[in-house]
C-alpha cells in the first residue's frame, strides 16, 4: 500500500510538471522575447544618440550608417571575426579597423599581424628587413598599418578606457562616455555620440558660411554641409583670359574654357580653330630658318624664340672622344686613328677596334664562366650566358615544394602552385598561392534567407549554419488551416503558423455567432491511453493531439427582467430565464408607509390596479407601529398602529426648563409645537429677573429671556475726579462708552500745589538734618585720630570762629571728588 501511494504521488507530480511545461511553451513566445530585447536595444540607441539629436532638433537621418553598425553589435552572430570565423562576444577583447570599422578578436589580429610580418621578413625575399618598417594589412579592407601600430591592449571604440567593463545597458565594448573623436574630414568639432562602433556621423554643428563664389550672403548651415552653391553664374575669368566662367557657383578651379577660337601655332605659320583651353600648340613643320653660320638651316619643329647657334660650330670630338678638332661647320670630323677603348656591353672588356663611327661590336673574348648556381665552370664567349642543367632541390617559402628550377642562384622565387587547402568555412578551398601558416578567411559571402526568401542578409561563408535567419517584415503567405477564408496577418516565420486567434463566427443554435477565438486546431491532452504496469515504469510525457473543439455555450448578453421587475440585467443567451435579483420586493403596502420586505418574487397584478408599484396578494402585511415624523419639538410617538394619512394632535404635557435654567415649567405639547417664535419665547419664560451678570459686573435687569443679555446697563454708579475730591452719580453704560468724565476744578489744583510745597520743605529739612549728622560724625572721627597731647593743646587754645568755606568745604569737595573719580 505504501509503495502504491508513493507511486501515485510521483505520478501526480510528474503530470503537474509536464502540464506546466506545456503551458509555458504554449504561452511563451520567442517573438515576445525578441520584442523585449528590441525595446531594450531601442532605449540604448536613443540614449547614445540623445546628445547628437539635440543638436539637430531630433533629425536622425544622418545616423543610419552608425545605427546599422550598432544593430549588428547587438544581433547575435552578426559581428564575426573574419580571421577565426567565430562570433564576437561581449566579454571578449576586440580591435576595430579604422578604415572599414570591421571588428576582430584582439588575439586574432595580433597573430595576423605577426604572421604577415613574418612572411615579409623571410630572408629569401628581403635581406634588409631590419632596416625597413614593413606594414601589415587589415584582413578585410587591406588598409596598411605600421609595425609599431600592432595592437597590444584592449580599448573601447573611442580609445579612452582600457578594458571597458561589460554593461548590459551599453553598446558592447563601449565605455559609455562621449566619443569626442574628430570628424572626418576634420572641421574642428568632435563627435557628440556616446562611445560607438562604426564611423562617426556628419558634424551636426551650425556654422555661418557663404557660397563657393562668395557672392551670396552668409547663411547658417550644418558644418557637414557648409559648402553650398548659390546657383548663380560663377563669373571668374578663365585661363584663356578672354571669357568668363558661365557655370553655376561651384567649388575648386573652373573648368577649361569650352569655346573655340582661331589661334596661331608657336611659330606663327599656321592658324587653326582650337579650344580656348589650349591656346599654345605646335604645327608639324620644320623651322627651316637659316642659322647664323649661313650654311645650315634650323631642323627643330615649330618652336618659339631664336633658333640658336649651328650645332656643328666650335670644337668637335672624334667618335672615340680622345681628340678634338676645330673645323668649319661644312666639314665632318675625321677619325683619330687611335683605338676605340669604349667599355662593351659585358662591362668588363673594351673595344679593340680603331676609332670608328657607330656602335661597337659584341664582346667575343673567351672567358671561364661559372653557372648561376655556382656548381660548374666552362670556357665560352663573354657575351653568352652560362646555365647548367642542375635542378634546385631547396624548399621554397611555402615549406612544402622544391624549387626544381635549372641552375638556381639560391634566391628561389615564391611557390607558384595553388594552396588548395579546405578553408574554415568547409565549403571552399584556398585559391591563393602555396603559403605557410593558416589560410586567409574565405572571401565568399553566403545569403541567409528567411522562410519566404524575400529578406536576405549576407554573412561570411561558413557562418550560415550558426547564425539566426533574418527577421522578415513581409506577411506570411501560407493558406489558412482552419475554416476562415484568410488567416491573421503575421510576419514570415519558420515552422508551423501560430494558432488562429480570429473570432470563430460560426452560427450557434440560438442564431448568434460564436465570439471566441478559432478552436479548429486546439491542443487537447490525451488521457487514458496508457496504464502504467507498476511503480518501476517511468511515466511517459503527456500526449497532445490537435483537434477541433465544439463551440462553447452562447455568451451573448440578453436583457432579462427579474421576477419583481426591479432591474433588467444582461444574461448569457444559454441561461436567459427570469430570475430573482435577491433584493427586497419594495412594493408599497396598504398602510402607504412601508414596503414589502420579502425577497424579489413574482407579483400577480389585478386588473383594477393601474399602479405597477402597488403590493399584490403575494406581498407581506404591515405589522409595525406608526413611524411617521412628529411636529418639530414633539418627542412623543403616535399611539395608533401604522396607518395612512396624518397622525392626531399630541395632547401630552412637556416638562421643560425656562430660559434662565432655574425654574421647571409644564406646557402642553400642542401649544409649544404650534406657537411661533414670540409665543415660544413667552411660554418658556419664568417671568422672573434674569440672574446673569453683565460685563460691568451688575445683574441684568430684564425678565427671563433667551440669548445674551443687553449691554446698556442702567445701574447708577459714583464717578470721581483724579484727586478723589469731587464725585457724581451717572449710568454705568455711559461710563463704559466713555461719554461722561469728571475733571478737577481750581480748588483741587490749589490744594495739590500746597501739598507739593509742603513735600519740598520736608525734603529740604531732611537734607539739612542729614548734613548736620554727617558733620558730627566727621568731627568725632577727627577727634579719634588726634592724640591726647593734641587734645590738651586744643583745650588751651582759644576757639576762633571759622569762615563759611572752612565749614562747608568738605561737603563741597567730597561730591566733586566722587564725580571726578567716576568720570576717570
């Protein structure tokens, strides 16, 4: 039992995993992944081009070539190293050619440069390799680089950052900084794109420039197209000096004058119509003018200027050049009779004939010659070459074949046989001459087509088996496999067409059309086809078969009214029957106050009843009390059961407090609810004096009232003057408003003056008393300082009356001294 239970659990788990896998495969789409990748690549391209397009107001028409290189950098397999025929990945060190912008692996281009220089440095081809800086070419465009320019480090495209980090939000092998490479041709500005592959776009800066002929007014133009033509006639004088250039404004020198005119030759004998562009020309006549000697004529063909002296005048040499003669121009120079002694063509021997006219004969002396390979010697005429029959057995520079040249001098020529090795593409053989090392990449390209063959990309030969086919923007032209006359529009693809998602539109039994997606080719899991023999048998993957499913029930909404006629709801066509909306019935009962609280139900309508909202015999009966609203202020309820019409008047008594909240009153409810505002004010008043206090502190004199008390207090209060002598009784409200005031009279002022004089006299007497006290203390202090002898001497002395200065000098000096100390 435990093994069977475990087997069932494993079986269910495997079935669930298989179901999930199938759903994921059906729901996921490579096109969605491609769309996400394309969106990401689009964001990176926009970020790279932002600074450039901000200068061109969003114009990106000049960026198509750069965009193509960047798209190839993102496309898997599009960037291929032409040396090793392998894809260039993000994390690999690369090198970019500055001529064709082709990208190679750094290791591959280093090996390529090393092999190229090794072939050139072979001692059989050049013995002075160390004295010359031989270049190595780019594998694609053959742009030549010096030996010192062989790359040794991995840099980004702009060359600022060494070993740039791999960032998924940047172009592969880019540093993400602004390129800042100078534009070509150089204009003084730098590239504004982020570090990018391929060539820099044209300069987008705005400059003010005039046309080629400088006639038009200077206008602002793009720096990349700053040279422009105003299309006016050029007007510059041509080289002929007679006509002006009539071509539209153009760059560079003017074209030769296209007009024809009559022009004389250099000697002036002949006149012919010729182009103005070539005014000087020579005729074919000999000059024929008599030379100064008078014996000969000029033999030069049509020339300008004087003919010059006779070529036979002056000293002339014999044919061998050893003797000079001074003879008239009419006589020929004789031979001197000495030996010729000119070096013959062999470069070794001299001519043994006497002085003679014309060329010397060939060298006929017999010498012992060595063959070119240096293995044999032979005596033979000097002018004949000597080649032996020995064949060279040295290996040529291909290191495969022998030279086999007769009498080879040791400098064997390059191998002239075809290499013929199978290239890395496995499709072609090397067409180059026999060589050492690896063969060059296959120069052929192969077309990789989409399914329909309308979209084609060219890839290096050998990559067609690994590169993804191109995305075709043409619509798929296969016929539909379902009942629809045409299939959904989708792009060209390989494999089966995607499931049809068009509406089915088959007519159902109810008459409506099936709105769901086409289900003629639905995948259905096949169940019950295989029973496992035991736990040891591995569960097989679920099988899916493609079959047509029946149309689902009709879901077209049909408006159906509920049983109680409360609402009309759209229900699916296959279940469109009367229903209960689960609300309360809500029909008005006979009491005219309440509604039926039963759940939505069918109601039988009577013929006499015209109102469709009136309760029927199936509705409930009202058993509640009367809940009609009472008059304002009446807290009692109606004593009758729920009834139609108005309720009877309330006759109960109300217990309520008066306005001042001190007395309790009993009033009929009917009187209070029917009274107006003034009557209610009188009914609720207790007729006593208001106990509230006014802001002045007196009690309100009004009878019990509502609201705040009046502020005009009529209480009599005493008002006094400032000296408190005069007083007067006035109303409290007038004092609060500041309408009444009491001023002091003349008697009050006289009394105030006398009191002030008495105060000053008392202060003066106190000051004098203080001075006397201080004088007594000073005398007592001085007496204590003097000795007994002085005291006795004072007794004998006669007292002399002191002057006023002596008496009061201490009282004057002490304050003055104190003030001086404070000031210091």
